[in-house]
C-alpha cells in the first residue's frame, strides 16, 4: 500500500517564508518523480496567484480547496506542468475567497474536514506526498491543517517578532493535541531570511536553534508532545535570488542556475536538501 505523507507548512506569524517553502518542497518532491498534491489552504491565495491562476475563476469549482468544507462535492486537483519540457507535474488545489467564508461559518466538526478529505485521498493511493500551504493566522484553517499533518515544516524569520511568536505556536499545538486527542509527530524548523552579518539575526538564530528546542524539551518533560520529533535544519539566508524567483514564479533551483550558478548560491539550497532528506530519507 502506498503511504501518502502529508506535509504542512505552518507558522501563525505572517511573512516568514511559508509559501516559498511549500513551493520549493513540493517541486523538489515532484522533480524527483514523486506524485505530489499541492494544496493552497491560505485565503490570501499567494501560492495560487504565484501559479498564475485567477482565484475568482476557480471559486467553488472542484479545484477550489475550500470545497473540502462542503459534504456533497469532491475536489478534483488540476495537473500543472512545472518544468519547461512539461514532463514533470504537480496536482494542485487552489485557494479562493470562499476559503475564508467557510472558515468563518459555524459548521460543527469543521476542524476535521481536511483530515477527512485527505483520508479519502490516501485510500486512493495516488500520491506519495501532499504539501499544504497555510495562512499566517490561527483558527479553523490552522487547526484543520495541523490535524492533517504527518510532518509540520515551521519556517521562522530571524526577527524578534517571529521568534517571539514561536512559543505560542508550540502552545497552540499543545491545545490542539489536548482538544482533539491528537499526537503531533515530526516538526522540521529552521531560521529563514537570515543575515549572517547582523548581530540581531545571530541572536535570533540562537533563539531558534537552541532556546526553542529547549522550550519544546521542557514541554516534553512535563508530559506534552510525547510523539514529537523535532528536527532543526540549517537556516536559509536572506537572498535576493529567493525573492526574485518568487516574483517570477520559477522553481528556485532552476532560477539559481539561470541567475548565477555560483557556489554561494548553491549553498542556499542546503536547507531544502536537508528537508528533502528528512522527508524522503534520500539525498537530493
Ligand atoms: N530567504 C529569503 N530571502 C529573501 N526573500 C525571501 C526569503 N524567504 C522568503 N522570501 C520572500 O519573502 C516574502 C514572504 O515570503 P512568503 O510569502 O513565503 O511568506 P509567508 O509566510 O507565506 O507569508 P504569509 O503569512 O503572508 O502567507 C516573499 O516575497 C518571499 O519571496
Ligand atoms: Mg504565504
């Protein structure tokens, strides 16, 4: 039986690199011939727009991720070519304004809607990986995503506002574990937008790589997170090439090659290589 792994990119803090991470991770997996479903689960629709899709045209269609909240409709992911020779694909569910409406409406048991949909998909044994980009806020969408995740990827910007928000991220995971009798498994965290020559960034990275794992361990010692396995991977530097690749909606690895295939730019990919290895147990 095919074992579909659900990977959720989450941080309730906005602008930390969630969408970029979802994009690179999903494409990395697809380029390496895995069957991948990428879901935009953020009502801001950033990923959808980055794939050139007009969110108004997909609203309430089977390609709209919000239809997981309606019982009588089945989502139908759209196949999207992600390389120029068009022999490499991702299946996608996009986001529309409806996502916010469903999230705010008062349906009962709505926290488990995504998990229920993914359970059906898993039974079909189509996908190796399902990658989900989430909103930079807490609430029903966040809970749906966390409750569906086999692995959570947590990018944290090396600014104090982001590191300060990380304890509350883990506290929220505790609330979800308790409320839904759910066990969080793997969490991969890393510092993002790291400027190695700035003292402030160094301090923040120290918090991310040392204080946060210590905080999680304290929680474990108090009986929480009994199945949690925390992986700390290398920080992603702040680089124009990353921002430019996002702006032109190009796969970061291809963009780096066309931009400047220098050793220093290749180094940017170390974190994504580490993440790929953790997810697949293989080297990129
Ligand atoms: N390491 C980096 N260096 C430079 N720019 C980056 C880096 N990581 C992400 N960015 C850029 O920062 C911006 C915010 O990133 P992204 O959209 O991935 O964040 P997000 O967490 O998804 O935000 P939101 O909470 O709004 O959904 C984007 O323009 C992205 O290209
Ligand atoms: Mg985003």
